[in-house]
C-alpha cells in the first residue's frame, strides 16, 4: 500500500483512539504490526507526535469557545486572587491542577517507558489492566457532579491518573475519565474534563517532540506529504470522536469500550504469541 494511504489509515486510527478510551499509543504499536507495515517513519515516535498534533488541533477546534472563556478567567482569578463570581475561574485552575503530575512523570520517565513498553504483548496486558480500572470506576463512581464541583484534590488526582497513560495500552482518556468518575463526576463531565485537561499536555508534548523532528534529532527523514496526510486524517477523525463520545456518555456506560479493549488484547496475544 502507498505510504500516504498508510499514513491516512494510521491517522484515522490515532484520531479515533486518542479520544475514545481504548488507547491511541497501544493502537499505534499494534495496528502497523498486525498489518505488516514497517515503514520507519510510520512506526516512529515523530510520526506519532505529528498525529497527536492533529488531535490537538481537533480539541482546539471543538473546545475553542471554552478556551476563549477559560484563559482570561484563569488570569483574572490570578490577578484578583479569587474564584468568586465566575465558575470559569475555578475550572481554569482545576485544569491547571492536573498538570504537575503529568509534566513531572513525562520528563522523568517518558524515554524509559517508550523504550520498555512498546511490545505488543505488553500493550495487550495494559489494555486488560485499563479495562479493569474503567469497569471499577464506572460501577463504583457516584456519577453525580458537574465539572465545577470537582475538588482541587480531585483534579490533582485526575492529573496523577493521566500520568499513567504514558504506558501504552492504558489510554489517557480512559484512565482520566475513570479518575473523574472515581471523584464523583458524571460520565459526560468526566469526559469533558479529560478533553480540556489534555489540551495543554498535548500542546507541550507536541512542541517538544516537534523540535526534535525539525532539528533532525528524531533519526528519520522528514517526508512532508506523508506527515501532512497523517495530520489531517487524525484531525478530522479526532474531532468526530470527541463529538461522538460526549454524546454517547450522556446515556451509556463504558461497557462497549471495555469489551473492545479485552477483545483486542485477546487478538494481540493470539497473534503475537501464536496461541
């Protein structure tokens, strides 16, 4: 298959799986292996980062109205040293409270995790672990609070959970939605908070890894059309996935995603261990 078509397929996979709680990093490891695609660029971390930039733009396109309110509200809260009078002031700082754990863990462990957890069978194991986390959170969470009622301790806890998503197969959206549910948020509120808190993390990680790509540190040649194809595919698929998941979680539990994760884990074990 043409490399650009492969990039489009992988971009669509990234866009969908970044926001559905089924692990984008796990799919980016497993899908090329299952399909026998071994192009060095398409299986590289830089290409993965370009796809994440596409999903970042999808987030910004979907939530731009929120950020137009949240950024000035957060600055106003800092200036006045008060959250009074505007719910967006508190929400902006709830999002800020999620960042330290993800930043600290990302700086300290990202390279080690990337080199140690990219084997398909380990991804399968983490898909199963993430499924158990999601099942417990969906069954035991109160599912009663809007985002604005989340405590700062809860927001920090969700940020700690998000840091676990560096391990391929866990799923950033899956583990952060689960943490939101554990702290009492409704399913839709947990998903919305997960998407909002992902925006600065994706922006920071994307900027750092893009610098590596442009300065040649990535170790692979830059192919503009291939990168552009993957970027656009992940953007469009990501925007659609955000809208679908938010609508779905208003009425439905996480069961379908749990079942899918377990089925994929079983397929990966069957194929790669030749059971």
